[in-house]
C-alpha cells in the first residue's frame, strides 16, 4: 500500500466547510506533464503545488467511467458496490439497459427513470450526510446521468446531467431538490438556444501545441453543432465546451446557495471529460486539457470565495476514458481483423444444436459476454458448468479470440492476467456465462450496442489523482495506488466514516 505523507495539525482538526469532488474521465498524467508549462497558475499547477498527488491510480481491468466513479466514491469494487458499468444486459428482456434504471421514479426534464438504488453500498456523499445528521448540502453535476447519480449517492440533495436529446439539465424525482438556478438556466438560457452558435476552435495557435507531428501542427480544427444534427448534444458532450458548461453551473450553485458558509461541511461533485473523440487529433486533445485548466482555475477561485482560500477539501480523480479511434493497422501492415458477433453466435448455436439437439442455446450477447439459455440447459438435464466450459472451448478456436473464460473461472479467480482484480470488477448479477477477449488491433462488430458506444474501448492505463485541503502535505507518489483507497483517504481528510463497502485503509502516514 502506498504511503501518503499527510499531517493533521491543530488547525487541520477543524472540518472543511466545503468538500468538492471532481472526476475527470480520461485524465492522463502524461498530458498533464507535457502541458504543465502551458498551464496557468490557478488550475492544474495549483493542484501540483498544493495537493498530494497520486500519479497512478489502479482500477483493475474491464472498467468504464461509470464503474470507476462508483469505486472512487464508495471505496468498493463492482462485485461489492453493484456498478459494473454504465449499461448492463437485462436477461429478462434480452436487451441492454441503464445500470441505474428504476421504473418507480420519474424523470425531471427527461423521460429517463433512474435512481441510485442499484448502488448497493454507501458513498462519501452518504456518509457526509449521515455525519451531519442531514444538514450537509450535497449536489452533483455531470454530463452523464451515471456519474451524476453515483456521485450524489443515496442521500444527496440532487444530481443533474445533460439530456442527450434536448440539452436540458435533467434529474430524477428520487432526489427532492431542484435549485432555482438550474430551472432558470433551463428556461432562460437553455443549451438548445445557444448550441448552434457555439464552436470549438483552438485556444492557442495550432502549431504551438507541444509534441504535435509536423503534418498536424498547421491544421486548425473547427467544430460546430448544427440544429440538423440529431446527435449534436452527444457530440457537444465530447468537447471541452461541455466542461465549461459544467463549471458554469457549478459556480452558479456555489454563488447562489449557502454552500460552505456554516459550521457543517457541504459537498459539490463535478464530472469532466477529456477523453478524445473517435477521430481526435493530438492538438484537439491538448486543447481540451488547456481549456479544462482554465475551468479549474475559475472553479477554484469561486471555492476560495465561498469557503476561504485553503479551507476547502478538494479531490480530483482521473477515471478510465474512451480510447481514441482505431488505428488504420492495415495501412502499416500490422495484423488486424474483425470479430463478428453475429457470425460467432450463429456458428456457436449450430454447433450446440449438432451436439445437444434443437434449441436456442445462446440467449444473448453484450460487450464480450455471451449469455446462455440456462432454462433450456436445465430442462435437458445438462450441467451448467460443463456446458459453459464446452462453449468456451468452442469460442477460443475462433479467429481473433485471444482468451475465453467462464463466470465460474471468474468466481474461482482463474480468469485474466490479474485473476483477483478480474473477480473484483465483475458483477455476477449482470455477467454473462462466457466472456471473450480479442486480439489487440481487432474490432468487434455488430455487437448490439448503440452507434455511439459500439466502438468504445476504455483505456487500461493508470490515472492520476489529487487531494488538496487543510493539513494535507504536498507530496507525489509515483507508484500504483489501488483506487479503492481513495474514498477512505478522503473520508479521513474530512473527518467522517469511510463508506460501508470500503475494505482498504486510508492512504496514511
């Protein structure tokens, strides 16, 4: 376990009047290092100079941003906290659905029906609410519903996200508060009325971005969001302009409500995204970081005014982001190919019919998971474990497949290069019977996901994190730190109990 040299002096025993949690999807320590000479003094540089820095936060394999956010706020892995990803496969209807779907709730500014009920443990927000006997004000703002709700937890006052179809700031009736500042933004300054006038262009001269290839250095990008584009809000969320919108709303919350103004700490959670779009250039990625640096400086200045400089506890954590688009490996004669899910399911079912008789033996597929017809297997008197092993043996022989394991292998910690981490990051409730891995460079096609996320691959690299606040000594830890240790560490810094699913000790002296 890494050691964070944190000292709690007499002044630090006083609780921070304000806690700000920031999650940044796709944040890379490498880009922060490369761009540090170009940052201002009040954003990333302030964190680097004043915060404890964890250079490599390890989430383990198979984690998307939603699942990683749940780890950050709960201190528990998906097998414990119940959030294995943004979407899960519902075997009862044979379709993927939102992991936080809750038909008993109603959407506000959205037709989504969501709640944190699927999150099976407490979070930092929950424990702060409990510790203050309900007096803490806790809000969460994010581009996506998954991260907004997870960060607000079960006991938060409100969680808000951007509706993909209308651009309105949305929420769920699970939460009881919708601040006036948010409704006024939706009615008086709606994104729908502004978006077609907005554009994303370089913040600096394109040729001045560091380490950009000569043939890209002179290219000037320009992105607009036409009313004719049905996916314009989705495209907008993949740009730094959305980060600015999140910052603006967060600042509005801090300035319009008495957050951080009394003896009981309040909490504001924000989510940003620096993951590159599918065809993003290096200059666009760097521009995103530079713009986020500006947003952080604006946010930190507002936090100082609300709570007093140095009085607030701020933690900023990177979570795995979507990797850039597929490289044209054929052009460079690097082995590649396509793994067709439809073809694989068809061949597998034909094989199983030949061996075990007629029937729909494969009931579904979603994101590398094959779901078997367990009722049919049981009705035919077959052993489910043996049947899974037979399917795995068939799938491993297909072109492009580098590995196959069953859910039995996962439970027994026999799967993947890090079996214990693979087990932690798998929710048995939503897992398929057999899971495949494909060769590097191979593309999985016709896999039943939406057009937006069919090509998404979440990076496996470690992400950085920063924790800044009273009594926290600036220090940099360069070795890997388990992501589950962040919540207990933040809990200790703000003098509350760790979330109930946390199993690791705080990163302490």
